[in-house]
C-alpha cells in the first residue's frame, strides 16, 4: 500500500493537475502503518496521560516516533550534535557584550540554578509588552534593555545556542505554562484556531496530520503528534539545529501554505497552544530528528 502511494507521487503529475488533485493526493499519501510503531516498542519514558480537556488521550514525545538509531543519537550527549550548541550557549552566557559590557551571568549567576524550569514555562506573559513573549524575545529583551546589545536574529547560531542552553537547564522537567496570566487564555485560543484551520493548496490543518494521523506514515516519515518539547532540534535534513518556528514554516510550506514569520504573533500563539497540548511532557532540548 505504501509502495502504491509513492509510485503515484513519483509519476510525473503536471503541476496544475497536482494542485487540482491536491486534496486527493494528500489523502492517498497517508499510509496506515503496518510496521511496528517505535513508541510502542517499550520506551514509554515520554508518554504522559493528557489533562482532561486535551483532545489527545496521551501526550507522546516526537522522539518516540523515530527509529531506534535516531533515538539512540538523541539520547547520547556525545552523538547528539545539539549539544555543541548547548556548549556554545554556555560560553555566551558568561561573555560580556553591549554598551553595558555585561554578561548574562553577571545578573543571572549560575544558569543551572536561575534558569532551571524557565525554558519549560515559555512563552510567558509580559505585562510591559502587553503580550506573551517567546524565550527568544525575552532573551533579546535582556540584550537590548539590560546589556545595550544588538538583538540576535531568530535563527542565528547565537540565538539557537542560547535557547538550547537555557532550555537544556530544564531537561526532564514538565512543560507547563501559566495560562492565568494576562491574556494568555485568548492567545491559547488563537493558537487552537490556527491549529484546526485548513490552509494552503493542500487544504490541510495541523490537526489532519498530527492529531488524526500520528503513528501513520506520510511518505517515508512516521507522523508524530507534532509536540514541541524537543526544540531546538538537530535535523539530519537541515544538517544543523533549527528553531521550533522554522519547523512551523516547513510544515506550512509542505501543505503549500504561505508561512508566517518566525516570532510572529501567529507562531507565538501556536507555540502556546502546542505547549498546552503537550503539557506534562518532559523537556528534551536539544533533540535529534530526521
Ligand atoms: C501534511 C502533514 C502535515 C501537516 C498538515 C503539518 N505537519 Fe507538522 N510535521 C509533518 C511531518 C511529516 C513531520 C515530521 C515527522 C513528525 O514528527 O511528525 C512534522 C513535524 C512537526 C513538528 C516536530 C515534532 C517533533 O517532535 O520533532 C512540529 C512541532 C509540527 N510538525 C508542527 C506542525 C504545525 C504547528 C502544523 C500546522 C501549522 C503542522 N505541523 C502541519 C507533517 C505535517
Ligand atoms: C543587567 C542585568 C541582566 C543581564 C545582563 C541579563 N539579564 Fe536577563 N533578566 C534580567 C532581569 C532584571 C530580568 C527580569 C527578572 C524577572 O522578570 O523576574 C531578566 C529576565 C530574564 C529571563 C526570564 C526569566 C523568567 O523567569 O522568565 C531570561 C530567560 C533571561 N533574563 C535571559 C537572559 C540572557 C540569556 C541574558 C544574556 C544574553 C540576560 N538575561 C542578561 C536582568 C538581566
């Protein structure tokens, strides 16, 4: 069945026909899994019961859907290339920068104490901004306002390293946001709406793949629940580490939708909603994926 679907795709379908048939092709691309699902093989570390309002019965880390080789590389600090960025982040932590000539460490001391749990609680409501901030935005807030330094670009090596470093201080701690602060509930609801809205030429919503079809194959990839507890992530496909919002961009491109910008309100809202959908999953940053 899987072969048939991929043969169909490889056939030279003209672009116009493909876009007309997009819905049907997408439906046929999805192949019910007839092999053993890795996460059922016995590694239940990252499967937690979902809270009662969650449409998912259980929340399962993306790691559990990957092959044994990928999971092995994920688990081993020396094989997981994401840890090179964690090291880089540790170095940046104590490096003075900006007109104030200050380092993160000057104000935040030992990250293993001051940042423990912080990465698991973002995006977080910020009264001054009047909106929730993703961790990247909070870090840039410190760079600009507390250090007099240039903000880092979202997908820059420095930002990825610092986010990996800060998130890694919460390794194994459950993701949990404070939805009672400010307008967090409205932002969560906005993220939920985005999650279930069909977009793009393939007319699909996030939920069509990550809720209706996790455990099934799409081409050679086994679909996961699209959880976010492993970001930033090293991907073989990227040959490097990328942010969560980069993944959002990729998933939207795959369904031929116009992606939003990294750091946009839309993606922060999605991130908040996905944190809620994965509440309780342990942070596993930085993770390895194919
Ligand atoms: C056509 C199917 C499809 C749609 C629709 C889709 N994705 Fe994905 N997504 C994938 C595939 C394939 C992967 C890689 C395998 C996996 O983890 O599911 C992936 C991976 C992810 C991951 C990484 C999970 C991990 O543990 O590494 C996240 C997060 C994600 N998607 C979020 C989204 C969001 C948000 C949307 C809606 C804007 C979306 N996806 C729409 C196919 C899809
Ligand atoms: C001059 C002092 C100063 C410097 C330097 C500084 N910060 Fe901050 N940072 C603060 C203050 C003050 C807060 C707000 C504390 C609060 O909200 O409880 C804060 C808050 C944060 C938070 C949010 C913590 C939370 O619990 O939500 C993060 C993350 C953070 N800083 C990261 C960094 C990083 C990374 C750097 C270096 C690039 C840095 N900061 C540099 C003073 C500083």
